C-alpha cells in the first residue's frame, strides 16, 4: 500500500471512530446520504480529532465542568440565589452587558430589573423562571481565565437572555456561578437538555483554549469514567455533616455499560490503525492509547457484552492485546508471553 493510501486510511479511521468518541451529538440520522469530505477537509478533520486524542491519552488534559445546579421558581428563590453567589453583595456581579456591580442595594435593583424586564415574575411561580449554572475547572487553573472564558461562553450560548455571573476563587477550584433568566427578550424559554449541556461544555472548553488554558470536554465514557455526579445540595450537606444517605457513586445500568463498551471499541480501532502504520509518532500515540485502555479496563471491559458487535469480554481482551502488541515504540512485534 502506498504512503498516501496509508495516510488516507488512517484519516478515515480517525474520523469514523473519533467522531463516536468526541462528537456523539453530531451523529444523527439524516434523510439523505451524507456528503463525503474532500481530501483536504478530511485531513483537517482527522488532524483536529488527533489533537483531541493526544490531549486525552497523552497529556491527560483537565476536563471542564458545566452543571445546572437548580433554578428559581419565582423571584423569592432567584433573589436568594443572587445573595448566595454574591455573598450578600460583597462580591462583584457582572451582567450580560458587561457591567459590574456590588452591594445590597444593587441586588434589590437587579431583582426589580428581572421581575419587570419581560413577562412579570411573581414571588413564587409554578414554573422555573431562572436556571443556575456552574462552570468549573480544577485547582491550579488561573481564576481570571476561567472568569473571562465563562463570560464569553455566556454571551455565545445565552444570547438574548438576562444573566449575571460571579467568580468564586476562594475555594479549592475556581468556578463561576451564572444565573440566567429563563425567558429571552423574544419570549423564548430556555430548556437545557443533556445534548445542550454537552455543547455548553464544548463551548466553555473552546473559550478556555483560546486563552491558553488546556481544557477538554469529552464524555465520561470516552474517558473511561462512570461516576454519578452528586447534585449541589448533596455536596453542601456532606460538607456540613447533614447528609444521611449515601447514593451510588458509579453508573451500573445497561445503557451506561453499553456506552462505555462502544467507547472502548472505538479506542481499540484507533489504536490498532495507528500501530499498523509503523510510523514512530503513530506508534507512540498507539502506546499511549494502550496505557489509556489499560487504565479504563476495570470499568469498561466487564461491559464488553454490550458492544455493538457483541464481542465477549474474552474477545475484548484479545483486541486490547492486539493493540498493545502492535504499538511497541521500537517498531518490533512482541513475542508470546508466558
């Protein structure tokens, strides 16, 4: 096979299986056939996916967190959240116009603006009139970069909505609280779903990267994780010693197992294709994927029966071994082991 054909084949594998790992929301059924990418577009697409693979398995880049922590059903709850995120007016609040404010009087004026700035909001409402969103990065990330990236995220994803945001950098990890009015200026109501949250994470990560902060927004299954994220009330109750019940820390349902199995299968296909090229750079990346697969094997390999091709756990181990065997960085094939 010629060098050009090998590169084209590798690009095809990266696009086919990388899309499943990093862009699952884009894989929707369409009425007509999808247009084929030309060679240049395919090369750029494959290069972008390769960058995300390297960030995940080689550099282990930090993951962004974007979580809807609740929402106000009426101005009483909304105003209480304004007080909470601003520490009763002691912290700066930035609104959708980029204006910064502080103080208790500001909170009262802000509440009046939200109450009358659109459809009137009662003190107590039977529907959610605002959503509370938290954007976070791990300890050590520059808080100012997190704040500005969160501001750019809000202007991109929450356009036409009133929102306020406050940076909290006094705790272990820098994070930004955003409160957004559910009704837009045009009367449309915000109703975030799971796919929206994934897109929001992608946007936040992109805004961080544009500021020189390495950040990723891949799914738990792609990273070999299966944790249940605790809601904010459970986190607060645990910190204050009020938590009386313990919830399951890992996802164990059939859907979660199947998703993890599909992700493991995709990693295997990518690692195998990289190793088969014999290129030193590709072999190093395949070796990193091998280690990544081994790290995630505890949570994923027991679920291999849910993979699309119905592979058994035994065959999954065989494929993993094949990737590991082909990815030796010295370019040689490993001999049989005892």
